[in-house]
């Protein structure tokens, strides 16, 4: 019921590199500009790959249980986190602030 396959693609518009999913396939989308310039837009993402897979898996599971609208709304939720005495308002899926490999900030 979660991510069980991967596909690589290139954006046709001006969007930056990003991750998404289609059914149970995680899509890794390179930006059109990076592809033209032969630049790897995911060079520094390796340390977050487990979190990214987990995050997209959460979307897949929620979409199957509750529907696409609820699943998509996960990315819109924001939380306040405290890091070393500084407070930051971040989205629930901010990989830099997740405390585990789930990719979810709690």
C-alpha cells in the first residue's frame, strides 16, 4: 500500500527539481533547466532519501484511506519547531527538521 517503485523524469515547465508520487510509484522529477545544463539537482539529497520515500509513502497510504484532498493537504500543514533556542515555522514535511527518517516534523 506504500511506495514500491521509482521512476525518473524531467519537468517540461520551469518547476524546480521535486519528488511526488503516482499510485505507488515515487517520481523523481529533474528540472528542465538542470537537464539542459546537465546539472544534477539532487546532488545533496542522498542523506534525505529515506525520509523522502517515507513522506511519499505516507501520502500514498492517506490517499488510499482518506482520499487525494486529505493526502495533498499534508504538505500545507505548518508547525513551530524549536532548534537550539530558535523557533522556526516550517511545513510538516520539512526534512531538515524531522527527528527521524519519517520525514515528518512532529
